[in-house]
């Protein structure tokens, strides 16, 4: 106990806190000038003194694995480096020189760049590049810490188009200088395995043959880096909504400030004997949701959902407290590439230093080390049952030392706050499979999934056709099963199935057509008796869909959205009586400039349309000509008595309130009394007015008035050669209050 207390005191004296994070980048490449400003040289390192310090902390897995030295600096784009003008851009660069460094990273205590600015960090010799980073990478605390760049001479390059007047605020207060090579590594194996650290010879790469059956679960595990320390490991965990909320489980004793951590995914060797792995898939920061020392548990929600190309798995879990027959750990020992270890025996529930733990006597294959703390422990069903708290297991040369480890118990954590987040709807489930892939294969296991359910409201009573995808998720060939289904609470109907499906093969069964009913519609399908046996895994036996059908007269409104250059900032919603009926966004970066169309089926009543921009600069007009429009079935803009349903030039948000009473429900041709031709117009357009007197207004796609004129005659001819190409509305108001609106398209 004295040793454990001394260790925690040593960590406190080291001043370990979360300081560094990487981030999702946004494409582009630096300019790579051949003329760099004078470099800022970091002081030389006393490697002998570092080795003495590391020799103490490297022995304890509760201690973070140090791979770099943190230097406090005070550099800014106003006082350091050099500004130039290149390729129509204002460009700032500064250089950091640290001969012999394995890698470097920086922390901006102040990071604010205008929209359109881009930041890159790269190796001065043409190697590693991180970026671009832009305004979207600024963290709530006003700064930004970067991921590592593999270099000994780092270039920090910022640029922005010359027409942008607002200038950035960039203040660097810390640089991490990586120093760890294998000289001085206590295990003595002289192979360089990565920028963060290197583990003992008895560890097993996760992609060795021993780990083949754990290829799904390994994708949930990530390395935590804070400043110059490969601090801990943790893993993504699923919730009963199966919605991909980025919940990340680690150890309570790892905590500093998770908002400043960097979470590296897929840092692993592609082969069994490989010694390098990627460092370019990482997430910036997270929010601590719940933690407890009673089971050494901490649950964090990452600040971003891992992108699809990270191929992240959200691990399943077991909160029953049942003693498993065997266990597996997946982790990053000493900050190294991802490893795997196996215990073929049952752990025992015990108490270590006041925490409820699973106690493992020893590992049969592999071990854990410092940096493994917080890593998930899986049971024989491939579900998480705990996270690493501590222990004395380590390598003794090329074999493990036969010492124990202990993991905080997931079942105890469940009652300490985990259930609030991992079972958000209160299902009461204590066992849950992973997402998007399940936890383990069983011999007789059939699963079902309903597809074809309508999205959004169904307009009136409509015939509904649903399909059931039957999947054999068992290891035995599936030759028969029973399907049970119920529609809108009606009698359960059964249908037998026979065929031949190997594991993971599917068959599609079409349910009989039924008619929707007004209000909520529910369809539930259950699969039973695979191969005439009880299903070994009942968690995937039932699938349910719900959709809503209108019960009275409806009106169709068409929604058009032209995205600007930053579609990931745009979201919208359509609300009635406080309920969101339709919503969309944020959109992907590669959708910039696209026009999206959607149709709304609306019951009688009034509605609020709201559109939001996360950067609070609207979708027009500095960064693209974005716009939105609401149109009736005739193609005319919706009119609410005072304004038209179109816009785009706003700040954080704008809204448009309208009622179905004001909307045309009949598709018609343009009214004869107001006509424009030709459509589309090029250089000239002719307008025929309903009467010889009135006022005319022309508005562009975002609702800006570009022309207002008095009507004096039945026909007008306008020169449109200088009008930007796009959609317009021509509105006529008569002296008696009569009104007519027509659409106009201009092309060149």
C-alpha cells in the first residue's frame, strides 16, 4: 500500500495533466516554401537524467509512459516567425528545431483563425504532414493542441486568402519534444516500434494469429496521449440505442482533463512482426460524463464521432457480474502499438485499494504494462466486463513474469452511473452486443432486420411493403426457422422459412402488403427456432419499425437547400407544436455547392422552419452562394402574408413561420395575369403584368431585393445580362392589395 501511495504522489509531483490532442483535418497541402525563417532551437535534453526518471515510472502500469519532454514557450504569429505573401495568400511560418527528436507537437493556448484560414504542421525535410486545421478545430477552451508530427525540424505554416481582413490569433505555449528510442528501454529489445513508446518482448501484436478472432473488438480500443505522455488506453462502448454515440470507457485514475486528450485509433501493426503503425486517425478531446474510484471507471463522450474511415467498433458489454470462464485484454502497453493478452482461467471478484475489481492471477499469453491502464477486459463472449486498474504483470525477457493484474468491474460501474448513458431509454438490459457488429458467433443464431419503412410522415392511408432480412449469424448452416410478425398490435402471424444459409449469408422475405393507419404504425418481427433449436443468442431475434401516417388532408411543401462551402456547419428542422417532424444536416465537406431537395407532407396547421449555421455566418454569401427555399406544389415560393419562404443570408439562424392555409395544394401553370418569358432568360426577360399599375420587386435566391420599380403599363422588358445566374422571384403588388408571384431562372 505504501508503494501504491508513493506512486500516486510521484505522478502528482510530475504535474501530469491532459494537455495534448490531435484533430480531424480538412484536406489541402502546405505551400512548402524553400526560404524558411530562422528556427527556434529547443534546448538539448539530458538523456541520462531522463533515463533515471523513466526507470522508476516504467515499472508501474498505473504510471503514464513518457515519450517526450514538454517545453514551455511563448511564441505567437505576431512576434515570432515571418509573414509573406504567396499565391494570393497571407502566409505565416515559424520553425522549431530539435536535433534527434523522434517527433514534435505544439499546444496553442490561444487558437482563433478566421473562416478560410488553414494551418499545417509538417516536417521541414518533406516528410510527415498534419493538416489542414481551420476554424472548426478551435476547442471550447479557446485553444488547440496538435497531434505529433514525425520530425526533428517542425514547420508551422498558416495561410489565409488576401481578401480576408480579420487576422488570426495564434499563441503557442508548449512544445513536446519526443525523445524515446530503445536506448534506455528497460526490456532491452532494440527495435523501434513507434513514436509513443515500446513494450516488452513478451507482448503480442493484436494482428498476430492469436488475435484473429478479436479483429472486431480491437477496433474499439484507442491510445490516450497527453502532452509528452502516452498516458492510458481506453475503448469505445455501445449503448442500447445502437446510435453510435462516441462513448469512451477508461480508468478513473487516468483522469486529468479529457477535453485536452488525444485519442489515437488503429495505432497497430498490420502484421504480427511489424513495428510501425499509423498515427493519423485521432479525435480531439472529450467530455467527462461520469467517474468513480469505487470501480476505477471513467466514461467520456468524445468531442467528435470517429469518421467512417476510422472503422471504429463500439464494443458490447456485460453488466451481470457473472464470472467469466476466460478473459482477453487489448491495450497499448507503454504507448506501443496495439497488443493482446489472454487469461484462460476465470478471474475472481476482489477488492484492491478500495475498488471492486476482477483479479487475474496471471496471463497465459502476453501481459499489460504502463500505458495499458484503462484498457478494456473482454469475457469469452467478446463483451467488456472491466477496465485495467493496476497490477504487477510484466515481461521477464521474452516471457511474462507470472504476476497478477486487476480490472475495475463493469457491473459495479453500472450502478455508479454507466447505466444512465449506456442504457438511455431504460430497457433494463444488462447484456448488450457491439455496434455495428455483434460480439460473438454462436452455433444456432438467426437475426432479423426490417427494411423499407417509410421515412418521415406518410401522406394519408398508403399501401406499405416491408422486407425482412434474415441473417444466419450462427456457425451452423441455417436450414430452417420461424418468423412471427405483428402489425399495429394485431394478432401475431407466423411464417416458416426453409433454405440454406452459411454464416453471415442473408435472405430477404417480403411481408404481405398492409395499409397504414392514421397516427403511429408499428411492425414487429421475431425469429425463432433456428434449425429447430432454441436460439443461442436472443439479443438479435427481434426487429421493430415505427412510422407515422397522417389521418386528414395534407399539403405538400418542397424544400430546396443549396449548400455553401462549409456544409458541415448547416443544420435545419421543421417543427409543429414543439415536435420536430423533419430535420437534416450537418452535411459532409464534399457536398459543398450541392443542391438538396426534400418534400414535406404536412397536415393542416402552422409550422416553423429553422435553419442554423454553427459558425454563425449563415450560408450566403462570403463563402458560397448558399440558399434555402420552401415551395408549394405549383413550384411557387411559400408566402406567409408578409414574406417569402426563402433565405440564406443570416447569422446563427433564421426561421420562417407559415400555415397550410396559405399554401396552394393544386399544381397549376403560371397564372396568365403575371408571366415572364423566356424561361430561362439569358440577357433579356419580358414581363406581362396583371394590371397597368402597381409595384414590382425582384428577389434573388436568398430573398435579397435586387430590383424595385413602379409598374406603369402592361408589359416591361428588363436587361438581365448583369444578373448572376440563378433563381429569382418576381412579385407584383396592386394598388388594391392584389398580389402575384412568379419564378424566373437566369442563365448565361
